[in-house]
């Protein structure tokens, strides 16, 4: 929540000869690829290759007007294709990455409301919280705020909010550096939300849910189309009043998403999307950590100022255009606008003063307005060169981001950590010079290219790269920088059997340095090596993946006690993942994932101010420690079965091993195993559903703020809902 200023203005320097050479290489690749395929453009009117987005054959699909921009109709529980790794439909079995996908049938069955809840179904994703006001998670040991990128329909999102699922049809997760397509900041992964699009049918779905702790929700999904299906309109809506087991931690969410689709001829379509989201929440600072224990108080206890609040307004506007020029050539354009208006006031803990034994509290007031405008122009070519089959995507993206914010810091009265009643309602006392402001603007121009190559029926290569040219200016500080960075990716895959694939990949990404960094400024970089095996079992409609990886992040910015930030940190994660998904018989589903992750701080030192006059810094070397919130083991499973035409049940469990809450490794959250269950009953055009979470009422904790607090996780909760389809 409080790192909003560090990611949206992370633009640095380092323009070098290497980047200029890579730019020439990238431009030459695009030109040569186009020239090579020109003779084939008019000669490839033979029978088109398979173009089903869920196609699992080895063929590289040719572009069609529906398969790239729009996901139509219901998706299966067990997906067989993705678009996040190449922006084109690619069968998972032919993808040289371990991609995580959660489709609407599964996350609706589990009653997942926001994206972080759905990500429990993806291996090696650790779900946490960011003071209860936005989604926050870790991918392969790296946090989503500083190392990840959220996308909606392929367009980047500003940070940070709860990404609602009321209008989403699938969630795709690319693990590892994703800069080769999506530019700066996805150092450890990217998550793409694919929204529901207008379809050529008429229908209305609506539902209501009631849950423990005064939770109420209503949703609707209305679609209408002309008789010929050329024009369609879809409207999705959400209203939710959200109570909490924690004192005074209520929230309210409202959202509306109208979308219009016009297929102006057999080979062209325009889609227009507008979405408004309003979210008001009370932040949760949690319960303080005292030494190696959590404060011995009731888990509902609040230590916060009554002035705490978080109000967000999010606007999304997007226009997608696509035109198939021939069986071999497609052009498409995506114009998008994202606005975030965020006013947040929150209490933070600064540890216990050993002299008086009181919990020191500060009060942060954030007023942040972000606006992101961008355009992606892409051309897709399908052609053969000798024995090679290509599906080549070339693109050029321009984005303009503005971030105007103020962050003020005040001091609250200290309170007794074991009885926080006296002084809890104190008036914040401003701390002069402790706050700061920003008026940042960045302009990015980035060509990118990715080519799917197929050698016969056995060998596949995925190769691509993107060159980001970033101009950054902060009018508040007077800082101006210009940066260029190339992000490559290479994936190799061999398929000795139609149901067996062996793959390996290499990728690299960057993030411009923090605007608060001092000294020599260097882009943060991440590098990943991954290899694995994928196996299909057609007899039981199952897919299995085993992957091993090493992911490193260098030049991490580490703030010290005096407010300066130095890029002196490195972190490395190594491990393996096992994923299995199956629909063995009609009406039965099974999902299993396990991840082992060894995440180590390979170079990490923190400085503490121990004297002011003269200033004396005490440096503590954390090298060799485990990274925060990087558990070594995460296991998840879910089973569901339709017992008859009307009844169905399901259930599953999740195990997360112990995890440190900070780089000092002084306090760890204990390992925990939780269980959930569901049941439904269909009658007529309606479905009655029951979802139960934390069946055993297990007490455990989630991320709080740094090394000073943890937040109690929800106890046993129940949700009863009814859905109607007309």
C-alpha cells in the first residue's frame, strides 16, 4: 500500500552501446522477417491451419478475427492453451514455459472474488495481503508490487487495487521475467486478466451472496446482440458490502463494465470497453510482533487511528481493433487508458520503544493520482520458410504515465501493545520534512517481436525481445533521465511423442531504479533459467507439468533509517514445481500443485542510524538469509464432482510452510494447513451454492507491515449464494 511511489516512477539511466546494437538487431529482425515472408503472402490461400485457441496440435495457428482479441463462450476447467506468453494462442503443451491458468468455472466454483484468491490454484504463488486494501502476492519468492505486472486484456495496470473477478473469464500467469513482451517491471512474473467480451447471443445472469461477518454481494451479466450477430453489447456489474472478523475493517466495492463489439465484416472487428471501479476499505495494520511472539491480545484487536481509510476510483477504457488482411496477415491495434485516484490514510507500527515499552505509531496520508495512456500496434504474419513454419508477431507500444502524489507523515500517540485503549484516538502530529511529493511523467516507446517457429512435428522455438526507450521527468525533484534496455527471451521445446514435451527457456527483464535511490543508478535486472517436462493423458483429459528454475534479481533498492535508498541487494530463487489438472470423467475435476522454493538473499545489507550528531550508521549484513514471505513448500489441491444433474460437491486443501516476515529472519509465521469445501444444487434456471472456508477454524497469520506486525487470517467463514440464468 505504501510503496505506491516507488514503482510508478522507477526510471533510470544507463544508455549504452549494447542497447544501441540490440536496437539495430531488433529492427533488422523485423524488416528481414517481413521481407522474407512477402512472397508467401499471396501464395498461402491453401487450407488454413488449425486456429482453435484451445488447439493442442503441433501446428502454429493462423490468425483469425476472433481468436486473438476475444475469448468467447465458456472455457473448460482444464485449459489447453494460453495467450500471455506470445500474445497469440499457443497450446500449453507447445509452450516452453510453466504457465498458470485459472478459468472462470474453477474460480466461480471456489467463490474467488479477487485475483489473489484465484491464484491459490497456481503453483509457487504465495497469497498475502497489503494492509487489506489491494491484492498482493509472491511469485517464486518475489513480491507482486516490486517484481510483478498486472494486465487487463493485455494492457498494463497502474498500482494497486483489488482486481475483481466479476467480469473475468480467465486468469493467466507467466512466471519469470516478462519484459520481452510487456516492458519494464515484470521482473518475476506477469498476470493477465481476460475479461468477458460481448458475444452474439441474448442472455442475463445475476446472483446474490450472503456471508459471515456481514458480507453481501450482488452481480449481473447481461448480453444482447443483433439478429445477425454483427453487433453485441455486454454489461457486467458488481456491488459488495464487505464486513470483517477484525474490529472496524469494513469495505465496499462497486463496479460496472459496459462493452460493445462490432464485427464490421467477416474479417474485421472493433471492441470498446469501459470499466469503473470504486473501492472503499479500512486499512488493517494488524497486530504487533513483540520479539519472537505476536502480542497476546484478542485477534480482533485494532491498534489504529479512527481516521484510517482508503478510497480508490479506477477507470479503464480500451478500444481493440483487428483486421485479417489475408490468411497470412492480420493487423490489430489496442488503445487503452487507465486512471487511478487513491486517497489513503493509514496507521503504521514502528516497533516498541524499549525505554517505555510502548508501541510507536505513525500516520501516513497518501493522495495519489495516476494516469496511464498507451497504444499497441501489431502485425501478425504466418508463413513458411523452407521447412520452418512461422507465426510472427511484431509490435510497437507507446505509453505515457503521469503520477502526481503527496505523502505526509505524522506521529500518533504511542500505545500499550497489550492494551491499546489509551491514546488510540489521538490526533496525528505532523512531522516536518518526513513526507515527500512527486510529479512524475514518463514516456515509453518500445518495439517488440516474438516468433513461434516449428520444425516438423517435433521441435518448436519461441524467440522474442523488446527494446524499451524511457524518458522520465519528475518536476517535483527536478530529476530527468533517459534509459534504454533490451529484454530477450528464448524457449526451446522438443516433442518426441504427441503427449510428451521437453522444454527449456531463458529470459531477462529490467526495472528502472527507484527515484529515491542515491549513488550510481542502475536498472534492477532479473534473469531466469527454466526447464521442464509436460505430459498429457488423453484417456483421462489430464495435463501434468514438472518444472525446475533459477530466478535472480540484482540491484535491489534497500532503504535505510535515514531515508536514503541504495541499490545493493541481490536475491536468488531456485526450486521446482509440479502441476496436475484433470477431468477424468464427465462432471469430475481434480487439481494439484506443489512447489519447492529456496529463496536466498545473496547480497543484502541494511543500515540503521544509531546516532544523529554526528550521524553514525550501523550496517547489518543479511546475506545468506531467506527472503521474506518465500516459504519453501506450497501445496494446493481441489476436487469436485457432479453427483447428479442437480447436485455437486467439492473441496480442497492448502499447505504453506513457515515463512519469515522480514529479511532479518527474526520472526517467522508458522506453517499452516487449511481446508475449504463447496456444494451446489440446481433447480430450474437457478443454482444454490454454499462455500465454506477454513473448515477447521485454524488460527494463522498473514503479512502485516515489514518486521513490525502480522494480520490474523480469517477464521471459519460461510457464504450462501444463489445464481439465476435467463
